[in-house]
């Protein structure tokens, strides 16, 4: 969510901070700001809106140390005063996360004479630092963080310290070094091209960066050490390369994402790791998959084919719900946590809870240095590459491919090599789906609709959910995804001539059943369209459809990789037709690091 950047020992801090904030824009934000230390004085500029609103003011700032921030509002509306950094009493702070006990801390500080200028939870941190500072920066930081409850990553400037302080607790922050310059950031792309080596802070760690050196301690003040490693090649910033938006570029990268994920699975010997884990536990009695948003949809698709292939109970849950109810996860459970960023707060905490319950935790993520990988017993990499667009596209297809390989590994025998070969074939099928020319008419139909509903049965239901989510995310056209059989249990009351229903059909055996649901839509005066695998939808259904798009057929457990592509393209084109920015949808964040 919020993006953090910090630097010290550089020629012009404001230039580094501004560029770093540009590299963090994809995380989603509503305001931005920077603070620079020069001659023992902190100067901050912050604005509601895009990063470029800071450019002119940033050019006026000098100094060799500074911090920057892109804010995604949680407490207090988007505004100049609620933007970070917050500056008070010789300190300036940027924060990612939520301070759960901020109200009681704020009340205490106001009673002591502190004056607040924002509605945010974050501002209490800078006041605590000012309160506890008695000439020893380390002691002030330790005293302040011990008062905080919740999740937080902090980057701190002090007017009496030429450098910065970084703090991590359940929200990501990375430190880096390049020559005499030192850096901090909430995500690796902001450090690519700056740092030569990086270290990921662990929970409860503090980094003090000054004079070309970084020292570490825990929240008890005890010294700790971290190993630095080269900046991962995958962290290098993505570029548009001639495409008008990252969303369409990343849809076109789906074949490569699937190919690279298969290669990584075999290269990392994931088959052996998963097989050994299952054998050690005498097999898994059940499989529980968790994720949020798009990751939940890929998990749900995997649950369908896990039961089909393995014959053991498998279910998918949204991570935010799993955390707050009594679960049957235990020593015989394979818990699969799916997250593009590996930092999704609910998914990370769900994985932590499952591990405490004795489950074997398997992380499926696109980011190898994330919090989720630190918790998991084993990791299956998704090699989709950097995904800049807030709406996930290629990472979803990579997740489905990775999950199919996990399930095939558990089955063993001839299934695993067969799935490998089918995934190799699916690359060309993805390319064929991307090149379909029927998307423009479909997008215009969606753009002119008052609501769009997506329906599917079996493995097509998770795809319907994902198609609906994509359209809502980037075009803001209202709609939902439903099991085709559930349409008549309430949702059909919404059907009229202004609505459009899109039926997803990739299973020939279920084509007639889904066609019956579409007939009910026609009988209520509604409009309908079809996205189907070749030969799977009845001819009469296609003849009446407002539009239909055919995709190549493939094995059912892999069909979500191909059938979702037209839905992603429709969402993209609908957004463009309506004049939306598909890469930066309103109110959304790429990495959701708060609960």
C-alpha cells in the first residue's frame, strides 16, 4: 500500500526521493511527500494527488539525507495535511501500516501539550519520538516503537542525526547500500539502479543508517546482524516498451509468465520438496488454500482440480475470513498461501496462524524476498516478473500454473510430467487468446451496460469471479460473479435490458446447463454473451449471444489460464473506452499491507 523511500550520503536527496516515489507509484496512493535534512533543519513538502505534483517543490530542496512517501489513506481523507511525512519537534516520519492504539496515544500526547495537525494514526509516531528524545536517538526510537500496537514500517529523520532510521514490524522495509550511499524502501524496485546490495529487515528490527554504515538492533536494543545480497534481477523496474498501458503489456506477457513459472518449478526442484513433505507426514488429509482478491480466485480454481485429481478434501478461503474463525487446519493439512506480493497482510497472518496450528505451509508468490516466504515451510515461485498495473493479470495465470504443478506433484506418477507438457502447450493457446479480435465489441457492450454479471459452473466459476473483479477494478462498471445455478436465487431480480450477463463455458459436459441459465436471462429481457472453449457451448446459445469469444480448449485444470484472458482484455478495453486509467484504478493498492 503506502510506499516508503529513504536515503543518506547522496549528492541530492530530493532527486533520489522523487525518482524512488515514481518507482513506487504502482503500489497505489492518493498523496505524496518528501522531507530533506540540510544543515540540521528538516524541510518537508507534501501534496494530495500524483507524485509529479511534488516535482517543482522538490527541485528547490538540497541536502544529502531524506525520506519520501506515497500514502494510501486508511485514517483521514486524502489531503495535504494528512499526507506524509509528518514533522514535529526535530523529527520527520513516514509510515506504512496501521497503529491500532493511536487514539489512546493521541489523547495522552494532547494532554501533555502536543499539537496535532492531521487526522492520521501515523502522526502519533513523530510525537512519541519528540517526547522520548533526550539526546540519545536510539533510546528515543526504542521507547517510541515499544508503545505502538499494530503493523508498521517506519523511516525516520532526526535533525540531530545525519542519516535515517528504518523500523519494521509486520510491514515490509528493505535497506540497501551503494558506495557511500545508503537507502531504505518498502519495495525492491525503488532500490534497483541505486543500491548494489540489499537486506530485508526482519520483524522487530531497527536499522540506523549514517556515515556509509548501517547498524541493526531489535526492539530490546540488542545488536543484530543482517546479510546483504545483490539486488535481484527481477526487481529491475519495468518499462512500457511501446504499449499504451502496463495492463495490456502484462496481458501480453502471460505466455512468458507461464513458461517461466514452469521453468522455475523444475529448476527449484519443487516436485521433490513437495513430495518429501507429503511422504514425511504420511500424506496430507486435506488441502486449504488462502488468498485475497485475485489470489483467492486462483486458489479457488486450484481447490476444484485438487479434489478432482487427488480425491482429498480441498477448499479455498479468503484469508481475512480464515484468520477470525476456528479452523480445522492441523498437522495433516497442506496450507497453501497465495499472494502476488507475498506481503498481503491477511494472507501473511493466515499463514502464520496455520503454521502455529501445525499445518505445512506452502507459499505461492511472485516475490521471493517477501514476508510470506519467511513464514512458509516451502516456497513455489511464480515467475511472472514485475507487475506494475494494480489489477493482477499475468500473476493470476502464473499462480494457476504453479498451483496445478503443486497438485500434480502430490499426485505423482504420470500426472506430473503430463501437466508439465500441457503447460508447455498452453503457451501458444494463451497467445491465441490474446490475439482474439472480438474483444472490442465486447468491451463496448460492457461500457454501455448498467451492470455486468459473470456466470460459470465448476472450474469456470472462479474465472467468472475473476472476470467480474477485473471489470470492476479498472472500469468501475458494477457487477458480480456467480455460479450459474445461483443466478435464479436472487440475482435474476437485477436483470433487465440495461444489464449484460457473460457466461464462461470451458467444459462441454456443463455447456447445456449453463445455456439454460442464459435462457432465463433472455426470458427476463436481459442481454447475454459467451466466452467459451472451442466446441463447448451449444450452437444455439452462440447464435443468440450479443457477442461470443472462443478460446482454444485445454485440460480442465488449466483452462482458467486461457479462459480468463478475454475477460482481462474486455476489462482493459472497457476502461479505455470509458476514459479510466487501467494501471492506477481509484482507491486500490497493489500491495495490501494492512488488514
